[in-house]
C-alpha cells in the first residue's frame, strides 16, 4: 500500500513538472473570409474620401484625378479668396450658426421631453408618434411643405427661419429618442433624496439631474450639430437666397472643375472631427470628474 502511494506521488510530481506545449491558435476559414470582406468594406467606404483628401493638397497644376501634381495649400486659399468657388466663406458661417441654433433648441426640447415622458399624460402616445412621423416623411417633400407653409404665413424663406424649422423636424426626433434611452437608466431615487434634503425642483434639476445626465446631453448635442451641419434635402427649398454649406457644395459640383471642391470636403471633414472630438473629450472629462469626486467622498 505504501509502495503504491509512493508511485502515485511520483507520477503526480512528474506531471506537474512536465511542460505542456501550447496549442497553436488555429482560426477557422470563416474568420479569414469575414476579415477579408470587412477589409474590402472599409477600403470601399473610406478609400474615396482618402483620395479626395490627398488630391486637395495639389498645387495650381492639379486636377480632379490622379496622378497628383505637386503639393501645396493653393486650393484651400482659393476657397477663402472666392475667386472661382462662390460664397464658401459665407455659407460656412451660416451653416455653423444654423447648426449652433439647432443644437441648442434640440438639446433643450429633448431634455424637456425626456422629463415629461417619464410619466404618462393625456395624448402622450399621439405626441410621440407625431414626432417620430417626421423621420418617415421624405426630407425633400417635408422641406417643400415647410417652405410653402412659411410663404403662406407671410414669412420669407431664409436659413435662420424656415431652414431651421425644417432641420428641427429632423434633429428633434433623434434627440428625443437618445434622451429616452438616457432617461431609462436614470434612478428617480436621486431626485427624492435631493428633495428630502430640502432642494427645490429647480435645484434638483440643476444640481442632480443635469450633472448625472451630462454625457447623454452631450450626445444629444452632437446629434443635433452633425445632422444640421450636413443637411441638404430639408434645406434645399427652405434656405432662401443664401446657401448653407451643403447647398454651396452641391452648386459647386455643377460649375467647379478644380481641386478646390476637394479642399472644401477636407475642411468640412476636419470641422466634423473637431466637433466629434470635442464631444468625446467633454464626456471623458465629465467621467474623470465623477471618478475624482467618488474617490474624495470615500
């Protein structure tokens, strides 16, 4: 019995010392097939944009196709001088201002709708479907309708009246839907705790609700800005005599045959990335401050 126990102990010791070679990571062929499809998809999606960005840095001899002729910032300067490219500077200024106004209105009304729809009220289902219905309607048809409505009321179509109304019919439903998703994770016990401590309704919203929902509010603002900044269909019949940037780009495709069009695309992409980066940075900063406050509290 003792001899058998000793042999078992030796075999277990040898098995522990034995080094087992790791098996090779063999992936199935479907993994490589899907990876190839995904790579081709990314190339087809971003390849044309990268080509436009590269061609926008040509010199004065440059054309609309490869091969690239020299490198310079000539076509970016050409956008500012407006020698042949139209009112790019004015349309860019109008689009930024319009996107800012639409963002603020979308943020405020989406936040108010998120607070209102936490409780049932008479006609809430009708209001919800009426709001979502604007997403189903074709943007061009909706823009024509809004333009005719403003004309019937006696208000001239312009980028800061009818165009803003048309774009709000596009940005508000998205903002409200995002706000609903954010509010679904909000715990009402935090509001009750603030009221138990003597906070008024406004103090509860300002000091409790808004700080907790801050990342979601940034996301709503980003939706409002990006959707308004590049909106074309709803602005075509409502912007009046002064173009926004998407309309100016569309008009440039009809009469501009130089890389200045590519330069404008590069500039608009940079502005979009700046807006996205600022939003992500704001969310990261908010989360860091929350982490620091949590550590100091504990």
